[in-house]
C-alpha cells in the first residue's frame, strides 16, 4: 500500500487533523498540528480521504507517551498523546473557530477545568469490558486511567467473568449517598431489553407473512413517543451535589464528571434571580434544583417523561411546573398560557442534545424579551449556530466558557451567557 508524506494542519471537531494530498483533504487521527507524518490511506470518499499514521517523522513538542496501555484500541480517549495544556488549547481553538464561522464576535474563552484523570464516574460496559475502537471486540480491563477510584475499585476486585453480561450502565463516585448500592459507592443497572414485535422483522428462513395469500407490505417502524430510561426505583442513584441531593436512573444520562459539574453549576445558574425561570431540556432537573433557590417559580420542559419523574422527586417542596413534552410542542401549545398565568420569564437555561435547539426553540427565544439566557451545549457547531440565531434576534454574547468535562478526548462542552439588548 502506498504511503504519503504530509504535514498535519488544523485539528477539527472529532479530534482528527486535516492535510491534503493532490488537493484532496485527508483526515488523520492521533496526529498533532505541525507534525510531519508518513501516512497511508485507509478509506476513500468522493470529497475526502481517511488516513492512518505509519510513522511520525517530526513529532510535535506536545506529543507525550499515553499513560493508558489500551490507548489507541479503546474507543474512549483520543487525545492522550498530547500534553494536557495543549489539549485545552486545541479544544478551545475548535470552539472559537466554530463560533467565528457563524460570523460571531467571540469574547475571550474562559476555560473551566479539573483533574485530567480519575474523573469519570459513568461507564457503559459490554460483557464486563469496553468496546474496541471501530469494532465489536470487547477489551477486558481491570482498571481505567480516567475512571473514578470507586469505579476502578470495582474493576480491580470483580473479575470480568463475574461482571453482568450484556450492556450495563455503571455509576461510581464518592458523592453517592443512596443506600444500598450494589458495591461500595457503585450503582449498576442492566439494560432493559425492549420487546420486539414479530411483525417488525421476518425471521431468516421463514416465509413472508401473508394476508389472503398475498404478501404483507413491510410496516414502517414507529419510534416510541418518549424514548429514554425506564423508571425503576432499583436503578436509583442519589448523589450529593453542592449540598443538594440529586437522584437519577443509572440507565439514563447524567454528567459523568462530578467535579466539573460542581464548578459549572454556579456559572450556569449563579447570578440569576426573579419571578419565573425556564429550564428547557431539563433532564432530571439538576439545574432547576438550584434555580429554585433564587426564583419564585421554575418551569421545566423535558420530553423524556421518565427523566421528568426523577425531576419531580428532586424538586419536591419547591414551586415549579413541569411539562413532559418536547420543547417544540411546549412553545407551540403551552408557552403563551404559562406566561399569561404566571408572568414573563426572567431567565432561561437551555441544554439541548447534540443536534442543538429545534428551530422553533431558537426562533422563540430570539424573539423573546427574556433578559438572560444561559445556553449549554455538547456540540460546538450546533451551539454556534443557535447562538448566532439569538444574536440576530437582539441578544449579546457576553461570556463563553469551555467546560472541560472530558480531558484526554476531543469532546467539547460549552456555556454561553447572553443578555437581551434593550
């Protein structure tokens, strides 16, 4: 297979570096900008190629020896070959460039960081191990450099053969207060298998089903209206977060870096107060719990009703209203009624999925007169797109934070502060 000599250029979203061969872009993982590399092409596409490093000819001064023996095989980390300070610079640069591409004037990005290893409390294990990058091979492990001490104690004491089979969610942290837990400061939940209807697939080797002797048409698979966790008290995990108890289902999503979450919450909810606060994509109500301290009433919008059930428990005793509908549906069917009965909102916290806000949400917020918006995102590109919509609607981007939740990876979480310009 032919090899090519290239210079790694800019690092892009996803952690690959780009270069070009005969005018065609090539994406190279595990490279560092400025390095001279010998690569081979692994996949060809119409507009770009994917490459693999054969040898590093001129290494970056920021290249370091990965501290995990599984690095490169495990599907988790992809920046461990770069020193920590340079990792933060690269993640910050990716965030800045995403906002600049949308024509935004970007303030100095403030980095909120913590420990660069031993931070990850939430894991998804497959037959007791982790998935190998780009394959279905299971990597057996007795520890993980990025895992919390509680998770590592479980991995070191329980042999892989004795761990639950299948896909299993695990959360381990010294902050866990729920009793009993499966192990010391560990809560484990098995994946609940959804029952498949026989009509949804034709079994191999069996004739196609018929009606009056004629083959049935293939039925379109209908997705559940509300997808997410299954509400099961046995999967309850309760943690102490800045002096408040927050409960969630281990099978559902919860932030896995609790140190960073504790640093981020004052930036997300701090300095906000008034009559009504709106928490869109509220999850289990983590931010609403803190907003309830400084607002007369909090309105939660979350399409996953299972998560919302936990939010109701977390907000017990506070003045709040919750809506188990999509943000799009809430705006179309409930927003006007809420404000007519309760008055306008004084602040909004919005934390959408990777795809960003629905168009309805960003348009409604842009047209609103809500004084303050705190916008979180786990995707730099969609965050920049949504913020650009808000700025066009009359909001000013005051502050932008890189919330460095996942050291050793290219994952970027960001927080934007916006103020309505009068």
